[in-house]
């Protein structure tokens, strides 16, 4: 691998080094307004859905309806104050969140992730330390779900356990936010993978320096990225790579609604109250 001072070129469609990094260390996608962050999230997610050989289930949380109308034909479920049950199967799922209150949003995200967390712990024990799948959570507009102070509140403390230990149980995450300063520092500090779009704001540059080092060439390079060309820098804590993100094309498809049949709810196998298979 080349060092930070010599960015290495990678394939514009999700390279292996980035996928491995996402699973092992998580990924934070940040950049200024209109720098293509949501497009990058769609491209990365669609590549996982379409082309990746690993058994990865994708669960997407979106409070801005950025994916509901223009994305892969996976399941989606609308989440609001009336929602009693959420999708808990094994297919990819998009949660289109219409909740307004930040605590309500955080509580829903926490409920989904921690349900998986306890299940994956049980599965690891059952299978003798081996887990045969990954669950990857993409959190769009992350400042709405896990803002600056959310993980310091009582409601968010349990979710911190996921950010700290989830990858031991094959759970990882992609956080997409507009400003580093608006996303929980506790979540960002537990991640070693970053996809930087163009940034020029003083607060974000200051936080960037704390991540990559004050003298890193990344600090100046992010200011020169060309948004029109989909330019990003991928940094994994040791090396830096150019990532030129293509424009996402859904090929005219969109997610399909998940319809809960209360008369035919699947019966899962449970162990100590946790679905494991």
C-alpha cells in the first residue's frame, strides 16, 4: 500500500480494499453540501447488493427519502408513530423513517441494531465462534439519527455498545453526514475508515486534522476535490486512495413495499428469546 502522501488509484466501482475496510472498521462518508455523498452511498450499497459474493445483508435507515424512489428493488418499510412491527427477516431492507423527534428516531435505530446484536451473539455461540453472514447498516443523514450528543444521552448509551463491539459479531456500518461536527464524536472515533468529499468549512477542517493529522496532505487535498467528477478520498487509518464515484443509475427500478401479514407472521427458531437462524 502506498502512504498517505501518494494516493493510490482504485477501481471506481467498489474496490476490495474499501469493502474489506467497511466490514472491518466501518465507514464515515462526509463532505460539504451537494458533494455527492448520497450518490456515493447509493453506489456502494448497490455494488454490495448486485455484485458482492460475501453474504452481506444491508439495512438502510433514511430520514430524507433519498432512496425510496430511486434505488435497487429491495424491500422498504415506512416507519412512523403508528409502526408496531418492523421487518426482521434476512433480505435487504430500506427503512424510510418519517419520525420527526430525534429521540424517537434514535430509539428505532437502536431497537433494530440491538435486536441484531443479541441475535448475532447467540449465533456466534451456537456456531462455535463462526458467524456465516454480515449485517451492514447504512445510516443516511446520520446527523438526524446519531447527532453530536445523541450517544451521550441515556437513550443512546446502549447503541454505543454496537459501535464499540458490533464488528466482533459481523455487524458494521456506513454513516453518511454533511458535516463531521454534526455526527456523534463517539461513533466517529470508533471508526477507522473515511470517505472524504470536498470540505472547506473551518469546523470540519479542524475535525479532519484531528483524524488524519495536522500535517497530512489530505487536509489540503479535500479542498481541491472536483465535485462534478465524483472525486472522494478514501482513508483507512494508514493509507489514502482516490475514489472516483460514478453517477448512480437505478435502471428505472425502485424499492418495493414490505407488507406485514399479521395472519401469517413467520415463526422463527429462538434460543433464550433471540432469533438466531
